[in-house]
């Protein structure tokens, strides 16, 4: 049968002989033509010449560059601009299927070329997305960022990240669907382009293998919330295999297709394959069944497709799809027409086949015709844009609307007709609103047209029609695209000041330009007649948004006509927002004082002469040019050939962007000076006065206030499941208002108590800045029993007088989607569909009513009077949007019963049916859907029943659970999270599901109906379901799951608890359950609604960690670790911010390397990883370690958006700029002629990782945005990258200027901060990051130990991916091994040739490496570092990266480079060891930072010169004892692991010196060295240690730096343990370490950890230290602090004066005292905790 049918396929499959078309209702030829044209409007990338419109242009031309690929092309998904490949590849397959089945229709209608163009266009894109066999890029664009902007595709500016699936992070559904598209395309394009068809087929085969090998969607995560693959991937595996079979005739694929049928989606609670849904982007099993039926003629597949089509037509098994009153088969509110027209296509294809039962052919065909005619307008209106009667005119589509103002309401009409687009469709009652904001019914999408095109082709074959000849969508612009508005600011007898605004409202197509300029024409006859020349005009600017004003230039000398050129070149102006599409300049033209200027004869004055001051009018007499092409206006009649400048006066020019990288000079980590002192009490903060509420007995309308509310009702139906109040808040006062003080209340009746959710779909102030809170009134009043409180985050900013917030689009609903009745709601005004004042929507400032009237009878808010003074609330509490229904917090574990083991229930009245709705093992949301069945003989009160779902939390976080819908009512379902007293296999938590009394009685033999459940962690981090007790991955349809346990009155009656869990009591087989006599209501069958897609909320408050109990069996030192670990993680201690980022210190007033305590460093993050690695060792819980790494990666490693590194030339990695000794020698000039060497790592890393992005930490972060730069310059976001040190070795922290890593010239001077550091001809907006290699190496070192310990515990798989991340970090850390400008070693002339490869490698861990580039990605740079300090070396990390099989980097040279580095580092230590045993500073390859000649007699190390204090000298970098402890601890670990003899010899001498300088006093105190003094130098290194008789160290002073004491003790412990393993046990070293630990623990513990008093004599520099600023340079910090010559440290950090410790510091300074503080530095607390654990690990309880 198969062979016969293949012959038929090859001849006439799906094509009937042409017959005369019968009369039809519509012009199906035109409809088909336009439905195909729709895809031309969705095209992304560089458009081909066959496109038939003039309003779409090239767009998204940088797609894929974040990963070093060209991913341009394809289609934008819908009315947005994300490229989602799952629906896109489905659409590609469907269009090919249409051409495959109905080719004759496309040929006869003249549309074959057009549909094949689209099939080829999209499949070419899929080939780009498949760069290697097991890598596939499935999405380009970020849904959240994309949806936050409303404008045309051609001018998008947001970053568009690309997302991939791989073997280790797979996505079988999207990969298989793409295989289907390519296979289908290879069939229909074979005649047109056989070579390309063959290419498509090979990619299809490879992709299918990829999908089939992995069989998982765990890596398909970026589309979550938009296009989740709910149906799984087995349907796509069958679907793709069918198309591969048709393309290859290889029966293997047919076998594969049939083998997966058993896994297709099932009807809930049965094994019947689902027939109720529709063939669509998510679920393609019905299409696969249809094709399998035709290929095999098997009844199995006929039954599947016929049950589906019967259900949609006449009904099946007594059920039939819902039909609207006017005849639409209505499946769902989202894309109802999409489902109906696609099912029509399937009905046509199946009814055309000879195997379709004769009695059903006509039914199916008529069904298809009726659905297509409905879409085309059989009810009186068309649902296809640009076709038929009353078609949609305002679809939800950004580019068709073509707003220039980032607004759905500007313009008020669509500038373009989106021909052929099928809109979502009507509601179940045929209702439909043609409104741009109605994305449910009025959005369009590629997949909406996918089945529609094929169905129209069939209608054309049936009824004919006439496509429009040579149809093109060529439009005439409806408005001026570019123009100038101008007016007069001021004028006098000899001058005029013009206010001019340049506008870019382009739309045919929209385009962005940075080359606009205009000419203002003047007649200088009066000037010349008075004896002056044109060059005696004076030009100046007042307000200027980026223009350069110059001239005058001659235009017509015979008439004395000249022009002023106002040139915005370099300023991007594009139709993308209120501040983007127009730029303003105010410029003054002045003649000499005694010249009488006559403006009336100036050509450009004509339209503006009557305009009032400050106003503007559009004027054609000021022509506008894009580069040199005139785009607006008229010029004076006669013009010279080209403008010839006269000698003219030109204002200070606006800098032109340059492609010159600015290298990031040296960061410096200043050590913590430690000295002893006594604490001073913290002053009591002054309390903030609050507003006293007015004791008004009744609700009183506000009589005055600063704000009012404008309201527009966007849901006019009184009965609705969604309320849509759109708002604008107006500042009607005279001063600005901080919106975070404002709240709005919308009053309504809930009409049935349910959990509710609210969301802002779009807001001009940013939807993420809008918060919601549902508040239930204590008692109902007329018109309200609830109000929705709308608030604003600090990011909403200030509302200026006379301004409004712009539109805030709001909607809210009940979580079960039941209806509200708005008819009696207080705040609802049905007819107010446009904005107007609504006093029933009330407004408040700081909780005081300032606008509107509350409903009568409510407990009123205080009302304001004209004389009320409102004190702002310092920190408003943010609200997560949408409001979670249930926020369940961890509940203490119940008291266990005495039952010794968990026993399965052997009898009982109930059982649990389970369906798994999240098949990915790694997910941020677990979705167990349940039904509870009464299997007994009497009814059960559901309030007595509880269900437990057992799982592992995989990282302790607060959690939330919700029921999206339940037949018994979602509000009747309760949740409780319970943590087990000890973890067991498969569980450390269970979610307990309970029921309120409203759930009622469960009758015998009945079930509860579906209960849809999902739960997540509040920070949306992932669970790993793979090891969860209750999870059954394959059970996607309902079945019995005995691992979901059930209880009646707490007694186990169903299922098996995990072994080892403290069990509930079990029931015996013969329980007696007393039935409740109350009859139960008859259940009403309710269809499951599809919830409205919601934006996943990002919580703004970090969860409170559960304190960890001390594991049993730990000794004293292990218990100390646990005590301090809990202190560090206790939110009350204050070590972390709300995002889980560790601060540098708990205290804020502290100045060291970070100049503020609540900054943080990569050093702190590396300690965080180390701390949690040790925690994993002691507890066996590796979730904390993973959280630390995840936080590090999320916040401290710049993301793709942070580092747009798309254009980098490794042959020219950077431009040279010298380093200088003191800040006053800066800025340093860029010297373009100085040779720079080649970067030997870049190409290898790109080849290895497929990305140009760097993978290393930036060293400094402003955690809470204290300075105010914000993330990527937004000014408001927390966790922003900043920098300080930039100006040579003498620049202390006290002399730095804090500045942003993302430089947009928003702060500082005209060039931002760049010209404080670098001297250039022009300055570009750019980003720069600096890595501190010792921190990255410490994180790698810690991860090595985590790996060792996890393997010991048999838990390596839990952290293997993080070990891989550490290895990757090590690959990129190799940049620290290279000279700054890649010069060969020993270079002593900056003009000497650069290195050509590894000749520039010193193989040491230098002080930094850095990278940066232009904000637009146009250029990038990288540098290494010439200076190496012994304190930064890490032989432990180097050994792990060189030798450990799990830690070796992936790159070809990574491990070998680290092997060379390890050898070089050990030599470096030996070279620098002094006669006493301490280690001296380091070496440099660039003397004085400028490659100068070494002074005679300088010792060298592999050509590098000895430097006693590398990198910084204020204070000297090696005067701090801390580097001795930090660095030698790593050497000691290395010795302990390997027994390396050179390391042992080095340590033996160093430890001997340590023993001689550490003081253990008789009174129980101790002291360690603090400051060291060095003399002499080492001998030149020749491979042998000489003893360095000329290199000496002295201890200058002592202290009790607790962190360094801990690190020192750690070094001693590992050294001692090493001697025990490899030689003579140095027990004295162990005992010294132990003594230090014990004394420190006894003396310095407090409520937050350990701290010692520190006297800070250096703190006088707060007041006295001048920060060098060049004369004449001025700028501002974000808070307004002025930066200018002569400023002191505190002058540009005035916020310090608000610090609670400032009064103490100021008082000490004024009295001449040295202030004393105690500090809890994060790294120090970690060091102390870690060393106690080290003692426990190495020596136990000895």
C-alpha cells in the first residue's frame, strides 16, 4: 500500500484537474494574494529587491552579533519584533504544505512566485540559525524589552540577544519543527532551486537527529511566557519525520513518525489522543495524523483526524466545539480565527483525499468554506486587513501603526495598511473591537495566516476570483516625515535668538539618522552696507541637544544671502520616542552693536515673524538635509554650487564620535589598614516627622492638592472578566512630585471572592515602575467592596508641574477568569472611553487624599487642605506585579509521629490522578495538575483532605503557589510549603494542597475535576525536577501517581511517601469514615479558560533565607563555621542587598579600594563562592554554592547587553596611551602611531565558545546605585558597574573620581569623564570593564575544592555545570598573562614592534585585564597588563586548570597555557623571597608604564624589571601584610594537594619568618604584622634561588586585621597538613594557627560576626584630600555635586554627609581626634568562617 501511494504522491498528490470556478461570495484570488503579501510586512533583515511596498525597510541588521553570527532575516512574530522560531518554523511548514497540496491554485492565481519567495526567505534564515549540527538558535530578541517600546522595526535600538539550544541544553520541539519546515521547503523548492533544496534537506536531517537524540525541551526557556511548548515535543518529532519521509522516500522516517504517536497529547484522564484542540504552532499532531492517514491508509490515523474534524463539525462522542451565534467554530479567545481557518485547511485537505469517507467529504468541505467566509466577511465585516467590507484598520502592530512617539495613541490612525493580515478574531459572542490596544482580538501574527493561506488556495480552486494585477503596497506619505519647527526666543536691534526643533517622523520607511542639518538663511545687506563683513557675526548657543552651529556661509553673494548651518551630525534622531524623534537647539545670531538688524528681509524669518516668544511653527523656509540630501523645505531661489565658508565665528563644536578605543587604565585594590582602638557608640538617628491624619468622621472629597487623575475606560461591557482602567496622573500644582509618594485607588465590587492579578501592559513611565495591591474593604459600601491601589516605584521619577505621566495601561482580572459586573462599580464610567477627569478614581500623596471622592461609608483616608505640609515617606514598599494569589512562606515541620518508617497506604477512600504540565527537568515553575477521586462508598468533606507533592527545592528560597483554575474554584484551594527536618532521596520539601469548606463534598465515584497548580521560587530561580519524588516526566495526561500522597485528617490514605521521610500515620484497610449528610451541589461542567499571558514578575525583595542548622557530627570548628555562616546569611546582619549581592561591608562609611561600604567587588563575590563551597562540604547541600555562582554570573560578569563587542580586530587590539606617575599628568594622550602587538587569544576563544563576549568579572559595582549612574546609564537601576582608579600609581582611593563603566555623557563634563583620563580629538560614547585576576582565580580555586568535595559525596552532577563555568572563566583569565599592549617581554621602547603571539606572554597573573568599546558596537578593544604582583598569583587555580580533567578549559591551548603559568608563578615566588622569608613586590614589563629603559642595575625576571610596589604607591602595594597571607595561603593549598618540593621549600622559609613576627601575648591577645618596609632588590633570576642576601623586610607596625589573621591561619594549616603528608609534620604551625583562631573567636565576636576596633587616621582625607581636576574642567556627579579644580574628596561625595556615622567622623575631625570604627567586611567574615572549617576538615577535633 505504501509503495503504491508513493507513486500517487509523485504524480497528483493533492491537485485536482482545473474546473470552471463556481460563483463564490468573495474574490478569493485577491484574498489569497493579500494573505501572502502580509508576510512581506513581517520580514526582518536586509530586504530583497522583490519586496512590493515602500514602507518597510531594512531592520534588525545586528541580529546574532552578540554571538558572532549573522542571524538576520526571518519574520517578526506578530505586532512585535521578536523572532520566535517555534511559531515561525510552524508557519514555514504550513506555507510549504499549502504549496504542496494546492500548487495549481498558486500557479493559476499568479501567486506561486510570491509564496515561494516567502518559503525561501524564512528557510534561509533557519539555515543561518543552525551553525553546527547540535547548535540551533531558536530566538532573537527579548520579549520584555521588545514589548516595552512601541515603534517601527526599522529604528529599533534595544539589544536583541540571541538564544540557542545545544545537546546539553536542548529544545526538541523547536528543532524538530524547524526540521519539518526545511524538509517541506525542500520538496516545493526542488524545481525552482535544486541546490538550495538539497541544502535545506541536509539541515533538516541534522536537526531531526539533534531533536531525536536529545528528546528534551529543557534548554528552550527564553520563549517562556510567550511560546511555551505545552504539548511537548513528540508531536513535532512525528510531524517532522513525516515531512522527511515525503522529502526522501526513506521508510526509516515513516517508522519514526509512527513510533511517537503513542506519546501524542491525550484527552485529560484518558488514553484517547486529543481531538479537541486545533493544529497550531504548539500542537501539530492532527496535521501529522492527517498525513500519516494519507501515506499509510491505516485506520488508526483516520480515526484520529476524523474524530478531530467531527468534533469541529457535527460533534464527536456527544461533544462539539462551541460555535458563535454567527457561525464561527470558536476554540479560544486568543486567535480564534487562526484556529478555525487552520482547521478549515485540514478539513479541505482531508476531504480532497480519496480515503475520506464519502459521507463526510461534503461536511468537512462546507465547514471549511463557512469558516473562511466568516473571516472574509460573511457576517458583515471582514477580519482581514485591507480586504472586503469594513476591514480592521487599527491592528495591534507596531510598524503598521508607525508611531514616532513610542505611543499607541500617536498618531491617532495607522500610517500603513497591513494588507492580508488576519486578526485574532471575535469573542465567543461574535463581539470584536477594532482598537490598537486590543491585542487579544486585534493583533496579527505569522501563525495566524499560516493555515489561512492554504485554505484560501482551496477556496480559489473552488470558486476562483481575480487577484489585483501587479498589486503593490506603494503608499503616499500621510504626513511630513522630516521638518523643522522654529520660533523666536528673543530679539534686539542687532540680534535674533532662534528656537528650532528638528523632527524625524519618517515612516516610508522609518529611518534613523545622525546626519541631519538645517540652514537658516539671512540677508546681510544691512551688515555689509554698514561696512562690516559677514565674518563679524557672532554665533552662540543656549539650549542645545547635540547641534554644531557654524557660519555664515555664502549662498547668493549678489543678494547678500548667507546661511547659518545648524548641524546635528553625530546626534541620533529617529522616530522612537518623545525625546528621540526631535531635537532642539536655541542659537543666537548677533551683529556688531551699532548695526541695525532687519529680520524682516531674512528668508528663513518668513513663517516665524508672528510667533509668540517660546512657541514654534512648522516652517518650510528652513530647509532640512539628511547629510547633503534635502528632505524638507525650500531654498532661496538662487544658490551657489556649494557652500563656501567665509571667515566666521563658530561656537565650541559638538564632539564627533570616533572609533578610537579608550583603554581602561589601572584599577587598584587598596588594602585595608588595620589598627586597634575602642568603639564609639553609633549616634541615634533623628526621627522623621509624619503627617497626622485629619480626624474627619466621613469621607470628604479632596478640596485641593497637587495631582488629579485622567481616566479612560477600555472595557465598555458591564459584564466582563477583565477590567481595563487606563490612567494618566496630572501634576496640577506648582512644584515637582516624586511619583513614589503617589498612590491611586480604583474602587469596584469583586462579584465573587477570588484571587486576583493586575498588570500594566504598557506605560510611558515604564510598566515595570507601576505597582499594584488589592485591598478588601472591612465592610462593603455602595459601589465597592475592594479597591485596586496603583503605586509607583522610584524609577517612575519626578512629575513636573503642568505635566502628566503619559498613558498607563492597566488591566486586572480574577485568577479563575470569572466575570465582574462593572455596572455598579464606583470608579467605572462606561461612556468615558477617552481621557477625562474622573473624581471617583481617588489619588493620594503619602496616603493623604488629594484628589477625588471615596465611596460613602468607607473608612476615609486623611484629606488634604490647602495648608497641609506633606512629609514624604522615605522608602515606599514596592509591590510585585501581578499580585500573587498566594504567597506561601515556609512552615515549620509538623511534629513527627512515632512511626519509624514510611509505610504505603493500603486502603482509603481517595486516590490522586496527576498530569505533569512541565516536562523540562530544569524549570523555574513546577506544574502538577491534579484530580482527587473518591474511590470509596460515602461522600468526603474536602476540607478534611490534604495532598502532598514531594520535591527538592534546589536552593533555599521563599516560594509561592497558585491555582490558575480549578473546577471546585481556585479560591477554595490552599497551599503550605513544608521543609523536611532532614533531606531524603527525592525530597527536602513538600507542597501541601488543602481545601476550604467552599470546596464542598466529594461524592462516591466522582472526582474534583481539574485543579491546575503551579509553584515557583520568588526569585524565579530554577528547580531540577529530575530527582523529585513526585515528578513523573512522561505522565502528561492524567493517571494514578502514588508518589503524590493523600491524607484524610492527617492520616495517609493514598500513595507512598519517600523513604526516610518522617511519615504521617497510615490508615488501616478498614477505616470507618462517617459520611457528612449535607448533599453536595451538582458539579457544573466548566470549560478550562486559557489564561491571559502574563509577564513573569521580577520580585524586588530578596527572600529571607532559612537559617541552616548545624549538621550533626561537626566538631567545635565546624560549629563555628555554621554559626558565622548563619550570621552572614541573616538578613538582620545586612551583608547582602535585596538582590542577594554581597556588600563590601555591612557598614557604609568606609573608604578602602571601594570608596563606600555598599559598593562591592569581584573579590567579595569570589569569597562568596568559596564560603558556599565549604558549606557544601560540611552539609552536603550544594544549592547555596550554585546560588553564589548564579548571582556572580548574573550581576558581576557583564552580559551581552553590557558588552556589545561585535567589532574587534585582534591584530589591532587597542590604541596606546602611556601611564603617568601622578594624577596631574592626566589626561594621557592616545598615540595612534605607537605599535601594538597582536591578541593571540581572541580567535581561539571565539572558535571555542562561539561568542565574542568576554567571560570575566568586572571588579567594582555600585550595589544599590548610591552614586546614581544606574545600569547601562539608566540612572535608576541597582547593581551598576562603576570604576574609580584610572590615573597612575600615585592616585590613591582618596584622589579618584568615581565614574560609570557605561559612558553616555550624561554626567561629568561634555565628554562625560573620559577627558579626565584620556586625551583624544573626539570622544565616543562607550563602555569599559576591568577584571581583577586574583578574584576570578579565587573563584576558580574555590570551585576546584567544591568539585573535590562534591565528588567525595557522590554529588558531582549537581555542580558539574558550575565547574564548567569556572573552567571557562579560566580560559578568559589568560588575558592576565599578557603584556598590556601585547609587547614582547623586556620591551624598553614604546616604539618597538608589538608582539606577534605568545612572545608577549609573561604567564603571570597581572594586576588586571580590561576590555571595552563603542555603545553601538562599532569598535572594541582589549588590553592585558604589564605589571605583576606576587599577591595576585594563584598556583592552586593554575594547577587545577592545567591538570584536573574536570577543570581544564575547552580551548586548544587553555590547559597548556596554565601549565606554563603554574611553573612561572612558582619561579616568581622564589625569585621574590627575601632573605628573611617574606615575599617582595613583583615585576613590570613597562617601566613607568611607558616602556621606558630600565635603570641600570635593575634586577630582572624573564626580561621584566623588579618593582617593589607594583601598580600603586599610595600606600605602597606591598607594604600591606595582607598580600603575604592571601597569596601564600594559595601556595600552601597547592603544596598540600601536590607535594611540590619547590613550593614546600618556599613555604618552609616563609613560615619560619611568620613564626618570628606573629605575637601571642600573655594576656590572651595577639598581633600580626600590618605594615612592612622593604629595602634592596632580588638577584636577577637565572632559574636558581640565591637566598637574595640584598633583599630585606622589616615590620613597621602591628594590628589585628581579622580577615588577614584568618587567611594567615589558613596558610599555616594547609602547610602543616602538607608537611604531615609529605615530610616532617610541622605541628608548631598548626598550633599557631589554632591559637590565632581561638583568640580571635574569644575576643572579637559580636551580634553580626567578628569585628575589631580600627583607628582610621587616614579618614582626615575625607576633608583634606584634594582630587586633581584640570583647570577649566567642570562637570557634575549624578546627585549634582560639582566637579572642578580644587574639589576635595567629600565635595564630590556629598551623600556621605547623610551617613549615620558622618556626625561621629566629623566630630572626631573637628576635635583633632583619630576616629575609631568596627567593620564587618564581607570578605573578612568569609575568611574567618572558611579557616575554622579548614581546621575541621584537616584536623577534626584535634
